């Protein structure tokens, strides 16, 4: 059978989507497990990010105090 993607341009896109759906089928079957894992990683990242932002803000405050002092 000939590939008639020029007649039906969405055919190629649909084939790509179908290919990736098969690869990610396990994720689609158990999304709750993966969502919990993703949320825990996001929480850990957010905690570290907030700590680093606090450190940056402290340095900025020190710099501002130094500039104001001059």
C-alpha cells in the first residue's frame, strides 16, 4: 500500500502520535502512580529552589545595604 500522506496530510502526524502512544502506554495506564512521583519530585525541587532564592535575596539585601551605606 502506497503512503498517501500528500492526499491526507494529517496521516503522518497521526502515525507519529500513535507511535508515541504505544511507547507511553504504561504511563497512560497508571497515571496516578506517575503523578504522585512527579509531584514528589516537584516538591523537592521547589523546596531547594525556595532555599536558593532566600540566599539570593539575602545577598541582594546585603548589597543594597552596602550601596546605601556608601
